[in-house]
C-alpha cells in the first residue's frame, strides 16, 4: 500500500480533483496531460476503485474519490502549515503571512497601515484576502483573520481587538436639500442607503432601517448595495443618508455626521488564528502591531 499511495500520485490526484481536468492539473504541475492521466490510472488500479467519472465536459469525483480528496486536502493543508513554521527563522519573523478580513475593514483601515508593519519586518511578505465571506483557517485558506464576531470554531485562538460602533452620515449637499434629521423618527422622510442583503460582513449592518420604529417595521432603502465603500461613495455624491463603521466614517472627508446621540449596535472585532500557529513569530508580531495601531488611534 505504501507504494500505491506515494506522495507523487497523491499530489497529482489532488491537483486533478481541484482543477477538474487532466489538462489544467498538468499546467499546474508542469506535467503533460498523458503523464497526469497515467498517474491517476495507476492510483485507481492500485486501489481498485474508480476515483473519477470521465465525461465530455471534464471529470467528476466518485464517492471514493471525494473521500480520498477530503483526506488529501487536509494532509496537504497541515503540511503547508508545518512547512511555514519550519522555514521561519528562530531569530526574527520571516516568510509569507496570509491575512483575511472584510472588504470594508481591509480597504479602509488595514491596507493604509500595512506599510508600517512591512517596514518593521522586511523579511515578512503579506497576502491580503478581502472577502465578506469567511475563509476557512483550518483548511489554510488564510493564516489569520480579523473578524467582526467571536470565532465559531473552537480550535481557533482569539484575541479581542476593538469594539466598533456606527456613525450616521450624509453629505452637506444632501442635508441642504432635504434637511437635517433631528431624531430617529425623522428618517422616515429621508432617502436611505442600506447594505444589500447579501453576505453582510457584519451583523445588524442595516440597523438604521428600523431605528426609532416599532419592532418589525422596516424603512425601505432608496439604494441597496453590497459594499460599504460603494455606500460611502453614494453618500458623498449626495444620494442619501447611511450608517458607516466608525473607522470608515472618521476617514471619509466630505461627510457630515448626523444623529450623533442615536444608539447604534456595537460590533466586537477579533484577531483569530489556528492553534498550530500559536508559536509563529509572524503571527505574534502582526497581532502586536494591530494592537499598537488601535491604541494609537492613528
């Protein structure tokens, strides 16, 4: 069995399973299509089970193939993590750090500050993955995450970073045209910009829709858009009133805060990473950098 399940065959199998074709897998592995096909046939013969259904439009994993790929994906993810830890220098942080967070926080707060981190640690390089969908840290889709809620997976280490609140904003041009709301109920007469109900990055993102109204009665939006940045730009253009996270509103020149006394939901933001990276120097210095930046409020 050791010979049939050798690393080369499993690496080829995993590449084919992920790519869905011998040709694409061959390009990834720098092998010919026939070499890839031979390796898969040899593995199927040795295991005496079919791993793929072959049809005109490509390959589909069989039930046995799915089971093998689940295990192989996990093994390669663990190997990648171990390799990253082994290649990191004992003296100083080095290597690539894959960081994921929401599009809004990553664009507006994190990206403009990364030059300071990378100046401090020139042997570290970074991949920033901005996605309002959560990537799977256990499967090594990213090394660390900044999330707008406590982690739901028990095997993840968490560190509370900050408590975020919301600012209600509009442009001076809009307020001149439609007036300044004095209380939450006044929003009934205003144009609202809300987050489109699609993979919302933060819970209660549309709290403004029912602020000051009885339970269940929601205001309609003039514009719904699934991007905080696009919401902010629409506000700047004079389209309407919306709520932005405080880290964003403070940096959006040209917007005026309205209804400052209105109580908004609070959002707890966490720094999260897998248990295996607890001793990683890159992770430790990045966490400390984030805490220092937040303490400076710079």
